[in-house]
């Protein structure tokens, strides 16, 4: 069905592009949630409409801001100064991250609004071209949240994950599998980019004077990006005939985002705690690993179960060997006569164990899609990070002044880790695809 979307300060309409007649209209207060993506815009009117509507448009973000501005005005009118909205005032959707919006004038999007937040009542904002409305019988549309701090953003993302686990996949769409895969890749990259932005803002902020408003704004955007990613994952899975693994991986990305937001909140509350900062970076690494796994799943990569088990067993062997290396380093450190090399050896051994755990987590995440080139690259990168710590540890031990038999024992333990890493990389390289593999380019 082809139609245009019409947005006023009080209503949203579906309009026949041939004659300008209103096909159907809804009050803003009847809208339950909406989501903007680079190539689409989704509206959910709950019980007021039979289906969720997705518009294929390049102006989703502008439409979202326009609606958010109108709703902000209505909420302020109804709340007044601190007044609570009652049930009689309708269950209005809450603005996620957009504030008030002035007149919009961009290519492909025209607005009749004048200056002022959202324009006067009764004015209409309409997309420049007709849009195809896709009526979906089921699917996931992220609900709207009022996010006021980092913890609130983390809780919002957790709720999205729960909602996603209960939602199905749209069965009808005007977009092809490849188009949805491309959309998912864009949304996922936005999540990773916004996550990286949050980490940089936390790390660059003065420990005792963090900009809470700045961090909150970034967290709001990250939460919205995560909801869009989950929505695209459901649509992609539906276009692929229903892919539970893809959806599970998308939820893993969102879980990692929730952990990142919680870790950022912890750093904000305890800025001098280095363990909390390490947790922040670990969550970021988890997001990156899950991103690679999600896009590989969207491309149709799937590793056989025996190869998944072999890779995971190899990763566990690496972690166990690294734990023994740390123990050997701690035992030998008492015999080291060079304070600097002793300190360096202990630090590298601890970092090696953390890198081994990160490698194990990466194998758990990417094992089901380990044959994907990007995932293999991620695993190789994690393995090389661990190897770098092992090499630095070997150098520190050799120059530590400890008795040679103890140094040789420590070096033997280091070689055991290197051998375990080699076995893991061989397992990853030997992974085979399932016979039902479905691949397409993202």
C-alpha cells in the first residue's frame, strides 16, 4: 500500500498520495512507541491499530524529532509546573532522547512549521515523497523511555532485551533480505560508534568533574541506537525465514551495551577505581565481538556443532594454561632480584590472564560463526594481544635475576600457553560450515 505520512502537532495521518485524502488518522496520545532508522521509520499505535507500520524513508530521524517536539509540548501543557498527568490525560508515549524541534528544511523533507518548538497547532509536516507503508503482523518495536542518567539508560536497554525475547519476526516486508542485512549492519555500526564515544567521554573527563549531562545525552542516543538495532535484527531474521541465532546474537550485543552503560555509571560514581575502568573497556570489547558475530549471522554463516565445541575446548585450554603461568610467575617472583623486572613480570602475567579470558569470551560469542572472515580476524586479534603479553613476560623473567631453573620453569609455562594458542587458531581455521549455510553480502 502506497501512502504519505502526515504529521501535525496533534495527529499522525496516512494520506493517499494521488488525491491527498486522509486514509486514517491517529491522535498523538494514541501512539505507544516509534523508532527511526536511516532507511525506515516505525510507528506502533498499540490497540488503536491492527498492525505496526514501517515507512520506508530516508527522513526517519527528522520525523522522529518532529513527533518528539510535539509530544514534548503536549506533555508540558498537561503537566504544568510539576503537576502529575492523570489516567484521563491518555497514556502518552514518552520522548526518548529528542527535545523540542524548530522548522525543518532538508532535502526530501518539507515542513509547513514556522519558528517555534514544533509550530502552531494544526500545521502539517509531510515527507517530500510518497512512502510505502509496510504492515507487519508481528515484530519488535522498542518502547520509549525517559532516560535521565546512565543507570536509567542501562535499565532501558535491559528492558528492550526482555521485550525482544518475547517478540516475533515480521513476516511481510517490502525490503529484501539484502536490504535488511544492510540496514542491520548500519544500525549495529551506530551502536558500536556511540559506545566508543561514551568510553572516550568517560576516559577523557576529569575524574572529579565529569559532565553528567554530556554522558547522559550520549547514553540516551546509545539506548535509542540499540533499540533500532534490535528492531532491524527482528526484521532481518524474519526476511531470512526466522533465525533464532541471529536474534540471540543481537540480544547479546544489547546485553553488552547495558553492561557498558552500567560500567560507565560505576566509573562516574567511583572515578578513581581502576577495576571499574577495566570493566568499562571489557564491556566495549564484548560489544565489538558481538557485533562481528551478529553481522556474520546476518550473512548466513554457521559453524558445525563439533567445530564449535572444539574451538571452545581450545579456548578453555588457553585460559587454563595462562592461569598456571600466572601462578608460576607469582611463585618465581619471590626469587627475582630486579624490582623493575619483577613488577613487569607480575603485571604482564595478570594482563595475560585477562587477555586469555577475553579470548575465551570471544570464542563463546563467535564460535557459532567462527568461519566468517571478520570473526576469524577478531579471534586472531585477541590471540595476538595475549601473545604480546606472553612475550613481554618472557623478556621480564629472563632478566629478573631469578635462579635459572625457576626461570626455565616459568618459560616452559609460557610456551604451554603459546602452544595452546596455536591449537586454538588451528581449530578456528579448520571450522566448517553447516550444509544449510545461507550467505549474502552485507
